[in-house]
């Protein structure tokens, strides 16, 4: 282990994907080192969600290679399961399990996938609930929480699996403005602790704070990638410029 | 201060009488109950007047008189010398028999078909779809005639019986199948089965506690299966496997040995199961589809295997959508079993029909039928409500 940043945690090599005739991903190349934070942005329909969902096989790619935590994604269920254990994901719509309490949401996977004793799983769950600053909501049901609280529970639920990598797909897009900050604060803290992260988000303030690399996608391609200060100050591509001027206008 | 506020709010909440939602609600109910009571009084008065004019006996005294008619099949002892009450009881047990078996089998068939319709296998999904479209859209009465015609009219006599499985024959005498010859060993086999079931339940409890404590998962399913099947099998073998079956054999013009169900019972059961199964299929399918795909994705992202996703995430949520309409299907099946009368299976309605014909006491007969179906329906509703409460969502 020389420089941690040189260890690739996620590697996409000319990944292509089609929906029928329509090509969603075109020759995507991407490397994310251990502890690196990548923020992906781009117009709606550009394939951002599809790309990060390929990383934990919620979508299947058709050509190219995807290697996550040293394991190649093939149709081998064993590899898929192994990768999913190492990769946490937070969705725009939270997707908490409504029939389980917050605590049960958090302990479900550690108990059934990591095979932890219940007590140990619950201790870890309470620890992470504290980390996302809702230690006293353990026995409520998701429907009883605010959107911001639900999203933080969702983050804690992923963290309970002690993943190496966290994927975020527009985690704050379904939230009211006053709740966005509480979620972003948790994500910033997570970033500062060295978690490897890939975030699809249009929260440019957040991107400036945490990103090691900005990736701009359009029409299924990665059009531009750069460190945040270059990306925001001097975007090279016309499409990036247009997109940034639009999004930074408000 | 607080009393002031209270009077203030109550003063504000007191509109004119005819605009008060509460008082209106009560008024509507009073009017409705009065109307219903008046209607019933009218009918009762009418009926009493008619009965008086026609010199028909009233009351339930006839129940203790001799029925003097035979019943084709019965689960309990019965002869024409028994009372009408006994005859009606035979009808009731037949109804319960077919309804209970029907509910269990329709649930199994419907669930399998519902899962099949969701299968990614094209052929399986299409076949299930065809099944639903055919049997859901043909009136049940017609289907009953079809099955009955097939089993009673088209089926050959015993000599040319169709053999559908080894030693299982279909003829116009019904479906005839082998049964094990009684042997003292079977008592022990049954006992072993009981022990196996108890042991499996104990094992399940222990495994759950063990998982909570250490996280180790025990293959409960397989071991339980081994216990439940293996233990009786071991005892059976221990007795030297006395696998003597009472096999039906053709003797003269009929089969002897084995056991049989009548064409009427078989037709009614098949008809009810196949028909209700289509609705249960759609209910199960809709219930599973009602669970947001995001739930499965979240479970996948957490690394849960597909069987775990189904068991821990999807099914518990689907059940809440499935159980209430399932209750209506059970009620529907139970009530539809009264169509037995059209193919001559002696269910409660059929027996009550005969009773009414012989005694002329239609009102009492109908009362008995209604009371029985009402209690049956209420009992099913109650049981399902209890179950529903157990799976209901606490959510908000
Ligand atoms: N299941 C599907 N079948 C067909 N086309 C699809 C499917 N899922 C996505 N697409 C298409 O693929 C393209 C990329 O979708 P994707 O969800 O990845 O975009 P996105 O960049 O995440 O957009 P947004 O910002 O709106 O979330 C879109 O044009 C979309 O219409
Ligand atoms: Mg998206």
C-alpha cells in the first residue's frame, strides 16, 4: 500500500449499454481510486443514473468491463453478491422498507447478509443513527419521519454494511430546501473520513467542497472530467459551459 | 381561562341544527333504520297472512321428523330414517368439506399461477395468462356443467375407465384411487410425523435465537424438511415398509377396493378451485406488483439474495394488499359452493331444497340456509381480519 489513491476501487473500461436501439452509455471510461470522491453531473437523460447503477449491477452493461473492489462484474451471481456487499447505495426516493422500524431497516442486511448477531447489529445501527444525527428515532417507522430524516436513515442503512464504496443518485433531489443541508452535512462528514464516493448531484456547493474529480456527462458520454476548481473556473467543452451557466444561474 | 376557551369553541362549533354534520348523520341513520324495519314488517305480515290462508304449518318442528329421502354421499352416518335435522347436517358437512378443500387448493393454485404470471420465462407466463383468461371469463355454473359432463356423462363405465395415474381411475362412478391398507405401523408413522413437526418447530425457534445471538444462519428449511419427512420414513422402514395398498381392481361391473370421490363432488371441487384460482392469481400478482420496484432495488443494493428479498422485503408488503381481497374470494368460493344444487351434489342448499319440497316450509328452510351461510361468512371474515391485523402496516 503505497499511495492509497493509486488503488483503483472502481474501474470502468469502455462500457457500453443499450436500451433496445437506444444507446444510453457510450464508451464510458472511469477510474475511482480508494478514498476518492467523484461528482457526476449532466443534463437529464444523459445516463448518469444508468452509469452508477451499473456499478452495483442494478443495471447490466453489454460491452466493456467493470471492476469493483478488485472483482469483475459478470453474470456470476457470486461476484455480484460480493460487490453489492462492498457497495452502498443511496437513492433519490430513499426506498426505506415501510414495514420495518428504522432500527430493523438498519439491521436487516447486517443480520442476513453479514450474518451478525442481532445485538451487535443493533449496536452498530444505533451508532450510525447517532452519526446521521437521529439517535432517537430508532423505533419509529419510516413513514413517521421527515424526508430529510428518511434520507439520513437510508444513508445509515447503507453504512451499517460497512461498505468500501458509497454511490449516491441525486440524494437530495426529492427534498425540500431546508432538509437538503442536513443530508449534505452528513455526506460531507462521510467524505472527510475517507469514504470512496460517487455522487450524482447538482448541488454544486457540495461538489466544490468534497469532489476530487468532476465528471460531466451528456448523451451517454463523459464529455469532460476535471478537478473542481478547473471544472468550474474554466470548463473546456461548450456543452459543459452551457450546462454550468444554466445550473449556476439559480 | 381554559373553561372560557372551551365555551368559546363549543359556541363556534354549534351551527343551525339542519347544518350540523353530526345531527344530519344521526337523522339519516334513523330514517334508514325506520325504512328497513317498515319494509321487513310488511313482508312478515304478508307472509303470515299467506301462510294462514294456505294452511301451511310453521315453526321448526319439522326438523325432528323423519326425512325419508336418501342422500348420495355423506361424511357422517345417515339413512333415510334419520331426521330432517340430520339430513341438513349432512348437507352442511358436505358444504364445509368442499369449501374447506376448495379454499386450500384454490389458494395454492392461485399463488402458483400468480408467481407464474410474473415469471421471466415467456412460456410459463403465457400459459398462466391463458389459464386466467379462459377460466375467469366463463360463468362458474357453465364450468361446473362442463366438469360434471366430463366426469359423469363423458367418462366411460368402470370397464373402460381412464387411468390417469397408476391405479387411479376416472369413470362415471367417480375418481377411484388406492388407499393404504390399515396396518398397526401407520399409527407409529403418524406419531413420528407429529414428533417431526414438533421437532421442526423447536428447531426453527432455536435457530432464530441462535441467529440473534451469534449471527450464524442454520439451514432450518432443509433440516426441518428432513425431520418431517425423514422421521416418519425411518419408522415406516423400521416396520419393514408395510406398503400394502388397497388398490382398486375391476370386479364385474365396478371397482372394488380403493376409495372414491363422486363425479359430483369432483366436478364441484375442480370447478370452484379452477375458477377461484384465476382471481387469486390476479390478486397475488397485483399484490406483488404493488410493491414498488425501488424496494427490491434497495434490497439488492444491500446484498440480499433474491429469495431473501422476496421473503423479507416484498412478501410482507404484498400480503397487506393481498389479504383483504383474498377474504372476498374465500367468501365467494364458500357461497358459490351452493351451485352444487345444479349438478346434484348434496350440499346444504341441495338438501334444504329437498326438505322444503317435502315439508312445504320454505321460509324455515331459507332461514336455515341464510343463517348458515351468514355464520360461515362471518367466521371466515373474522379469521381473515385477525390475520390481516397481524400483517397490517403500522407505517404512520
Ligand atoms: N428501462 C429503460 N428503458 C428504456 N430507456 C431507458 C430506461 N431507463 C432509462 N432509459 C433512458 O436512458 C437514458 C438515461 O437515463 P438515466 O436515468 O441514466 O438519465 P439521468 O442522467 O440519470 O437523468 P436524470 O437526471 O433525469 O435522472 C434516458 O434517455 C432514459 O430515457
Ligand atoms: Mg437519474
